[in-house]
């Protein structure tokens, strides 16, 4: 029986189409990297979540609305570049990835929390969040259950320390 390389074996397996698509995305991102860097310097085309290829449509996942606006302005030039390189892309769409968007300036702002609805519960900046009695009790019960049910390990010890800290009210450091 002749030996085959790993690449040949994978190409002929069920993973073959996925690997071919991954290779195509890699070629496209390499082609776009410099052009996109000129349009939106903070966009990293090599980031695994930045570019998706669905059939002949390329989707660029921007981190912010401002970045998306810059990328949208550059779509005609990007399409032209891809066509010159022989890429089979007929459309480029840009969208903002909400899971990747962060607004650290509002992280401790209770008015921004939809669960609170703009009320002003006590905030403990040392733990970076809200310290309502029900939230602390729920977190404490969860940490206690973890500490009880986990085997003796670093994770079990961490759960026990978390429970102790929550019982103390978050004062002090471990």
C-alpha cells in the first residue's frame, strides 16, 4: 500500500472541502492585508474572526461602526484587487461583530446595564461590577457548589477561595 502525505489524506477526507475553503480564505486575506491596512489600520485581516468566505461572498467582521464605515468605503478597490489576483469573490459585505465590540468606559455604568434599567445599585469598583445582595448570594452559592463538587485540584481550590472572598464581601485580596 503506497504511503500518502497527511495533506493528501485530509484533502480526500470529509474535511477536504473545509480545508479547501480555509486555504482560499487564507489566500484572500493575504491578498487583502496590505490594502485593508491602508483603509482601516486597526483591522487585522489575518485575525481568524476577521474574514469569512461564504460561497463567493467575503464578509469582513469589523470591531466597531467606525471601522466598518472605513472598510465599506474601500470595497470597490478591494474587489478590484481580488479580481486582479484571480479570486472568485463577487461581493464584499462588512458587518460589526457585536461580540467583539467592547465599550470599557461603560462597563461600570449601571445606567448602561439593561437588567438594572438605569437604577443606581451599589457598585464596588474593586471587583468591577454590581454588588447587589441577591447577586452576591447567587455567586456565593454557585462557588460553594463548585467547591463541594470539584475534586481536589487547582480549580477546586480556586472555587473555595472565590467562595471565601464572596462570603467576606470582596474585602481583601487573595
